[in-house]
């Protein structure tokens, strides 16, 4: 039985008091329910669960970020994507392998397929990234890729023998090592620029696509007749960039690894998590992104143009001309270094103004006030800010819960069909080119 109380109210007409019975349990239940945006009642537990995913941010007491350091990381990550594109290095020298060893299409397809499988099976390494951070991923990449490239180079130099099985192993190490640069760089930079994820993806993924053409242009210009030296050059390139990214590219303080979540004291975790407010509120100077995109557009125009010239004028292209094409491609790529150059005037011109520290001091804890008899959240008056004021709400489901959704499997099916067809074309471009031009498949593709 629920408790009942008797409420007496006196009528204005002087009549006998009216006895109104109110159910306290019903009142308490009504008090614990609120209307959501759809007009449906929701309990306090449901409301608290919804607000758990939304975090208030407060940048008071936090040091401003160094944009030079942020864009130094971005520049290093952009060059790391060139290392990631070296997974297609096998496609550049596949004609040399076929000519030297007389392999058939099935043998060449087996080598490329094994490399592709190891290249894109990255779940174990994603677990390592979540557990320890990007440094271990870069380290593994700096070991696997140089080892695979070294074995390829020694094979073309005649120091060791070659076979289909050996080439499969070499290509697997080379492909996996290169893709680890992609995995670590993208994850880190999305955390460093949480409010500019679109620009980050555009720069990094476009650079990864252009990296193959840049490397092919350099191979044709400097190593056309020395395949072994081409692999030794790739080793030096990957090692140098790998050392730089290990020194520069780091997770922001608020992005805690699983190891840190388990072993770091709670007070230190809270202090590092508080730095997320600065990464959300401080606007990056957009001219740096604009400049990076402009360089990529120049490369998108220049590289296909030189490839077309090399394909249609291959009999008239001298060695000096090929080297000139390669030098221009290198110079254009190195222009990306200007993204991190300090330029205070352009920084101020292309950066949106954020709230001052004085405004931040006015922000207080949310309390309830009464205006004209209506309960109004004090956060509206004091403009309490949350993370969703700067970034879109994230999915709150676990990995296993996401695997049970139709949306995830639709995305997977789309990628399976689209990306699968893409790789079939990329890794068999040599044979498609030979079929279209009615020439033997052992003839090398024109590259500049």
C-alpha cells in the first residue's frame, strides 16, 4: 500500500473544504521523470546515462598549445604516409621479377596476394596501439620494412637466390611494415586535431595515394637501371622518416593508452584528461591546412601529366629529362615542410578567436534557478560548454555491440566490394595495360 496524505483546500466561495487525495509514490515517480526531445518520459537513470557521454570542458589553468609543435607532428605524419605508400613498391618492380625469373601470371598473383593479406590484417597491431601507443607500431614498421626491402635488394643484386615462396615472405614484410606507418599516423593525428578530422584525413590519405606515384617517379629518374639501389634508397627513406615520427608524433596527453588507464594514478589521469579542453577550444591556423592541400593539388596535376608524357613520348624521353621530372616531384613534396614554419601574422589572420581567460573564469558549476516559477538550468545563463559543442557525438557502443548492428555490416560490405575491386585493378595494372595496348605482359610499364 502506498502512503496517502490528505490535502485541504479552502474554496473561495466559502464552501466546505475539499479533500484531495494525492499519491506520494506517484508524485515521486513523476518527479523522477522528464520529457526528452521526442516528448517521451525518461527516468533519472536513463537521463544520467545519456549525459555520461557528454563531458563538460574547462580550459582554465591550461597552457595554450604550440601550433608549431602540432604542425611539426602533422608534417612528419604526412611524410610517414609516403612510407605507407611503399606497400605498392612491389607493383613497381614486378616486371623486373617476371623478366628475371620467368614467372607466370599465377606466380606473380600469389606474391601480390600474400603481400596484400599481411598488409591489411592490422587488428593485432591496432590492439598494440591501444595498449602501448604509436611508438611500438613505428618501431615494428621500421624493422619489418627495411628487412623486406633489404632481402629484395640482395636478391636483385644476386647475393641470395629468389623463389616464389621467398618473394612472398619478402613482400609480406615490406607490405606490413609500410602499412603500420598509416595505422599509427592517422590515429594519432585525429587526436591531435580533434576538431579538424576532415582536413587531417584529406591530407594524410591523399598523400598516401600520391606517395606511390612520387616513389615511382624517383625510381624512373634515379634508379631506372639499378633495382637493388632502389630498395636500398627505400630503406634509408623509411628509417629516416621512422626515426623522426618516433621523436615527433605522440598521442596528446588526454589520449590515455590502456596501459596508462590501468597503471596510472587517478589524480594524474584526471589532470591529463583535463587537457582535452585545450585541444577542443584552441583553433588551429587554417592557412597551414590550405597550404598543404594546395601542394597536394599541385602534385595531383603534375604527376599524371609527367606519366602521360612518359607514356606517349617514351622514345624521346632522355635520362636527364626523367631526372628533371623526379627532381621537380621531390621539390614539390618538400614544400610540405612549410606547413610547420612559424608565421604569426597568417596564424592570427586564419584563426578564429576563442573565449578569453576572463570569460572562462565566469563559468561556474551548473545549478538550478527559478525564473517566474519555472525551473531553468543555470548552464544556459553561464554558457557551460561540453565536448559536443566542438565535435560530433561519438558512438557509445562497445566493439561487440557494434558488430551486432546492421549499419556496421553494410559499411563492411560496401568497402569489400569497392576497395576489393580497387586493389584488383591496382595490383594487376601491368597486365591490364598490356591487354589494352596488345603488348607482351613482360614489357615494363612506362613510369615517370
